[in-house]
C-alpha cells in the first residue's frame, strides 16, 4: 500500500474548480439551444441540426465548462485516458488554463506517468506560483520519483502559502519517515493534528474526523518503526476509532487505511502470528 494517503488535490483557482466530481454527465437537454432554421431555399423542410446549433449558442466559457464536466464524468467512470484527452483539449483552447494542467497532472500521476505529471505541475506553477495545492501535488510526484528532498521543499512551500493545508503536512511527515527522520515526522504529524482539531473544532480526546484518522495512523506507524510501541498502539486505536466514525461517508482510501491499521496493530500485539517480519512503511 502506498502510504502517501493524500496523493493529489484539485486546484480551485480562477478557472472553474474540479474539486467536486459530478455523479452523472450534464444531460444534453439541460443546455439551452436556439431553434434551427427549418425552411431551406429549396422549400423543403428539414429537421434542425440541434447539436451544432446548441454548440454555436454557447459562449467559449460555457463550452469550456461543458468540456470540464465531460472530463470529470470520465474520471468518475475510471476512463482516465478520455479525461486526459479532454483536459488536453481545454489546454489547447486556452494555454493559460491552470486548472486543466493541474487536473491532467493528477491523472498522469494516477497512471504512474510521473514525468508527464511533473511537466504539467511545472506548467501550472509557471502560470500561477502561489497555488499551495499544486506544490503539494508536485511534491507527491517528486516523492514517487525517488526525489525526497525536492518533495520536502515543495511541501514546505505549500505550507508557507497555506499553513492549514493538512494534506501537505501529512505527506511531509510521511516523507520524513521514509528518510528515517522519525522525530521530524512525529513533530509534523503533531502539527497536522493541531490544525485539524482547530479547523474541525474537535477536542484532542475526540478523534472524530477522517483526516484525524489518517494523522493518527501515520503517527502511530512512525512510532511503531521508531520502536515506541506504547505510543504506536495508542495512535493505532485512535485511528481505528476515527476511521470508523462515519463509515457511510468514508473515502475508499480511508477504508483501505482502516484495514491496514488493523494489520499493523495485529503485527505489533501478536508478532508471532505475523509471517511478515519486515515492517513496511
């Protein structure tokens, strides 16, 4: 399991945001169209070309919005190649479209095409170097490419721009842990937890958010690898509580992490039952 729990974040820049994925494509009949010309010079009546008439009636911004909706629908269906083609078309239509570069980069990242993802994140940041989420995304890409120091630099930049970006802070902590910098990792997870509690209004004794569950899981794993097993057990149990708090709204990644934490806890409490003697990060 890739421990980097928050792999990418959509950009909410000046372009229309891709943060909320539609459950279904925008129905064609929802787009207003103008009546076609039914009378031809020959006197024959023909049915109007509704598709071309409808497209012609849309502004460029509306056409781009429709393309974005189609791309997001393809993502929901798991058709990443089709979504990449649509984001590429958006970029061709408007080379200044930061959101399209970021979202296409996310898709390349999910496909394991890290060099293409990195190029898109670079293009997005050249257009707008103040977007914390894209620095987080590029940092994830660097980490997956085996370039942890560049990843840490980008995570730090993302946090300078937005100290409340808990996702970037969690990923930064994971990177510290992968470098065996356990104390730095623990400090980072502590800060992430403080920001999550501040943003959610939760008390430290009530780990009720899914994000808190991720933080406890990763902090517990760090303590586990560092040999602080009492702290690890306590955090694993907090993580299981938080990740189970709202099963109906859990993301798939949270459910997978819940299963992983149960295995980590079992390995720690019952090492003689584990056939895997190497602790995986």
